[in-house]
C-alpha cells in the first residue's frame, strides 16, 4: 500500500435506517470499534431524523453522519436523485456498504454511477407475509445485479434476498455477525450491578430477550411465554431489552395483566454484555431472522438460549442452544427456559467451547474486512 493510502484512510459509507441497537447496527458498531481507523474510517448514511443511540460514539471515533429522506416507494425518482446528488458531492467516499435492503438497489446504483465500490448486505431471512413484505421484495429485487459484492449473514438470508443462483455466484459470501468475545465473557460484577439496578436479587431466575419489539421477533409470543414462565416459577423475573413499533402494545398487556413487577421492559440499552451476564437464559421465538447477533452474543457470554427452529442453524456455535418449534406450547417453551436457567444458574464461568475459535471473533473478522475494502480500491 502506498504512503498516500496510509495517510488517508479508505472512507466506507455504512447505509442504515437509524443508529439504534438492532442486529445490523450492532454488527457494524462491533466492527467499527475494532477497525484500524488509520486504514479504514466509517461514515454513516441514515434514513431518519432521529438521533440514534450510537451517534455520539460514532462522532467521537471520527465518523460522519449524514441524513437522507426515507424511501417510501412512491418517491423512487426523487429518492434516487437525492442519492445521486449526495454521492456526487462526496468524492471522498470510496466504498458504500448497504445494510438497508428495501432501497439498496437505488442508493447502490447511484453510488456506482459515481465510481464507488458497492456492497449489499442481507441481514434477514424473512418471507412474504404482508403487502409490505411483497413491496420490499419487488423494490429490492434488482440489488443482486447492481452490487459489486453480495453479503449475507447466513445462507438462508442470502438466498432470501438474492436468490439461489446469486448465492452460488463468485461475488457472494456469507459474512459472520462477529462480536467482541472478550466484552461478552461472563462477568460476576456486571451481573450484580444489573440485578441491583432492577431490584433483582441474586437468587432470582432472570430470563430475558434482547431485540427490537417488531413482528419478526414475534413479540406477542414472547409475552405469552414470559407470562407462563412467571406463572410456573415464583422466583422468576423476565427482562425485555429493546424497543420498536409494538412496544406500547406490549406495555399495555403488561399493565392489563398486572405483571409490571415480573416482566420488565428495559428499552434500549448500551450495556448488552452486562445484560447477558445478568441473565440466566435467553428466549428467541422469532418468526424469521437472518442470523441474530444477540444469539451469538449470548453464547459468548455462556448463556443458554431457547430459540425457534425458524432461525438459521448457522447460529449454533456451542451446545448452549435449545431449538423449539413454534408449534410447541407456551408451557413447553417456559419449562425448557426454566430448566436451562436452573442448569446454568451457578455454572456460567465453565465454558465448554473456545469463543475465539467459533468463526465469530471480531478480531479476525475485522482484519478480513479491512483487507477486503483495501483490495477493491483502485
């Protein structure tokens, strides 16, 4: 690499909806915290005026945050023009890494026309369940022919977004949702601190979930299983970390059933490693996923997880996962979560696997990504 490139890091634009904690956002931030910013610097294009959880941290690390009006389908032409104008006015951006799928075909096309290297990244293996899903499929379909590189967080996510032929092609790769294995290692002090914050004593079984309160995560099923958990186990409390469009409805159900002391809505948190240490079991009855970062993180924390068979088996990097069909009853799900929580209650330091050898270690992944960016800059 020349001295010029060394002195001027490659500027990579990460395209997202909003900079709050979600699967894609968490993955990008995990990478950003570890990259050598003398070689690669991330900037961000977001489709919201909302100031996100991660924005202050990004600014401290030298990242620039740009905003653009969201894509609505009916505004395709003005949206594309805005993207074209943006990329023309930012020649310093060399790579565009797109995580927002619905409009990826249009912002990546605009980026290519302005000489950028383009990457599309699929984070979900969802299928068509609504008119919105169908619209997403239609608008995102051309992405497979536009992006220079196609990534998927799992094979299922790649096929769902780009099709089987594209996944077999030379410009497709799976990209593991790597995490910082050291940050997520079980920590007794963090466990005590979180439990103290929420008034949960050391003998309480704490069963939780971490993720957005949105339809793919199956939040109403999470709630019904939580209800069954606290019915079955008098010493259990459930902790729900995340926010989303269905949060208010879940809160209304909690209030109606008078379960506010047993099912705690914690909202968006920046201390997820500490949350993982505080929990005794995770619950993930998702309708569909790409490859949920939270499940990888839970395993790095030696935390057992009960999850639906709809989630990619590529998520499994340890013996800590228990797979359940959504056809199983709430009682079955609750019994399994309680049993696993009891099994691991005082046994969290005894790792049965080496987190660094799972393929999800951020230190290895970040170097591979930096080399990939560098190899595609002319």
